[in-house]
């Protein structure tokens, strides 16, 4: 290709370049500096219906009136997205000058059928719709729906926990939630997320006990193509990546395999993850909230949990007391669960005094989960609209005797303490009638009550 002109097909293209052009889906037309057409491919003929012998070797403007490729030769600038229509066919043309050693030696047109482009846009729109649908489904799954107002709490212990959450939620520190099974640890984790600056991001909950060994590894960190037998051909994103700019909740972290603990520790230290089978580090911006119903200190002593990981995840520990230690929440929770049944049944539901007394004093080993199931059971067992003791699960009915024994013991202890206080007052004021009268006055009781309590 010399003398600023293209001379002959053999000088125009090496054989492999010509083969490439011949097989392109888009149409190609090339002219030299004299505007002589030196090459077209079969796709150009398919799109424009101009045959090879009708145009190659001829001056472009003579064969194709309205052609603009000569302007590219003159201006030495590209023309992009030009639209032409012939024989009822619309097509788009992109035109570029061809340079050799900074000198122009020709120009090329790339022609695309607009019907193909429209179809491509339609396909893209379809895929966009599918992607949007999937995103909506994913967001629905990943969004935390509970916040602090979702947590029913009137007991002083519960109110203190909510106050603590408000203080630490926006500090973006790792939190470890302790609590017996059924105390609502995920509820509190979601509340922390929704109170934080990450509330618009995803919330992804993972039950570590649901995956054995390396399965949890691949779920959390993902894997590259062909990492192991059964791996997806395209690889897989891990949940840490999916939780980017949000929160990942690692429930039952005590059940995590030691090897996965090691990888988690590195992630917390470096702020990166590495997919299984990959050498590339991926930066993540994910807050970790962990939860357990076991004492991790005991597991550390047993060699089942890494001490260094424990210090990493327990930057701020929160203990959720069992329901028996926050009895002020029991009846509000009962009323909360009854309300949904009232709405469903469109009728008022009341508790007998004995039922209310028993529910309040029962120890709830299954905590809130047990309480919720108990209310559902009782609603289905009641005859009218009143829940009585005999409508409660048998185990709770049997607990009535234990409650009565506890109350008797408590009453005895109170009487014993009262006697001790009266005797202290009598020692101070004397045991005669005037001393007893002064002692009763100091204790804020009548003289007759003092005599009764001394019996």
C-alpha cells in the first residue's frame, strides 16, 4: 500500500485479514484515495443488495449516489451513525479514514442493518427487564424488614438493649449477639442494620449451622470457574460480595468450621475476600454481625473456636436476656400475637386471669418462639373467645404447680425478712409496749400489724 493509494485486492489485504472481513456479519466497503471501490464483503451485498461486480473497481459516487465516504477522504474525520434507506431497507453506516504512516490511503464503511440493531435493542430491553425482576426479587430477600419499633419491649432490660443499639448502630463496628435460642437475635441484628448508615444496602443472613465444612466456605467467599467438581462453569459470587455496602449476619457462628474461621479472620483483618480457586483479592465493604447461643469462651478452651477470631467479632457484645429474665415483655408479646389472630378471626380474644397469671410466671425455655407458638395453639383450642388455662399446651398447664410452689417460697422469704426487720426495730426501740409502738411507727405499719407479723 504505497503512493497513498490502494492498488488491487492482493495489495489491499493480507489473506487472513481478507478472510476475517469476508466472515464479518456487518458489511464492509473500502475505497482508495481516488474513491475507487477496492473491496466489499458478502454481508455488504446482503444488507445493501449491491453485488460485488456492480461496484468493485468503480468510482463509489458513480455507483452509489448519495454516498458520503468521499467526505471522510477530504476531511480525514469519522462519520458515525449515518442512516441510509434504499429499496425499503434502512441501515446504519459508520465511516472512517484509513491511514498509513500518518498519510491517508483510503476509507472504510461499516454497514449494519437497522432491523438487526432494533432487534438487538429489543433483546437488550428484554434482558434489562429480566435483570430488573431478578434485582427486585434479590432486594426483597436481602432487605431487613425489622427495625427497633418492631421489637416489643416494656421490660427495663429490653429498653436498655434498644438504647444501646441506637448508640452503636451507626458506628459501623462488628457486633456479637449472645442469646438463647428463640430470643430474637436476628430481629436485633436487622434492627442494628436499619439503624445504621448501611440501611439502604443489603442485609444477608447466613445460618452457619446449615452448611457443612467447605460448603459454607464457597457460600461466603464464592469460587472461580472450575474450582472443584460440581462447581458452576461461570463460577459463583460469595455472600460477602453480595452484601457489599450492607450487612452480613452470621448466625450460629459457633458452628463454623475451623478452616472457614481462618478465612473469616483474614477477611475481617484485610477487608478483602479471595474466591476459592482464585489468586485475586476482592475489596469488600461489608459489616459483620454475628450471633451465638453458646459460650464462645468455652469453645475456645475446647479448641473448637479461634481466640483471635473471637476478639475480632466481639468488638461490641450484646446479650439478649431470656424471656424469664425480662418478664415485663411477656404480656405485651402475648397481646401482640393475639392481635394478629383477632384481625384474622375478626373477633375479640381475651385471656382469663388464671391464664394471664400462668403465662406471666412460666419460664419459657423456648423464649419468644415458644410463646408465639403457644398463643397460636391456644387460639385454635379455645371454645369461644376466651383463652383459659386448659387451652394452653399441657407442659404449661403442668407448670402451674411449680409456679404455686415458687410463690409459696417467695411468700415465706418475705415473711422471714419482715420478721428480721421488726426484730431489728425492737432491739433499737425496746420490747415493751412503748418500744413496739415506736418500732411500728418507724416501720410504717400499725401496732396490730406488727403483732400479726410476729406470730
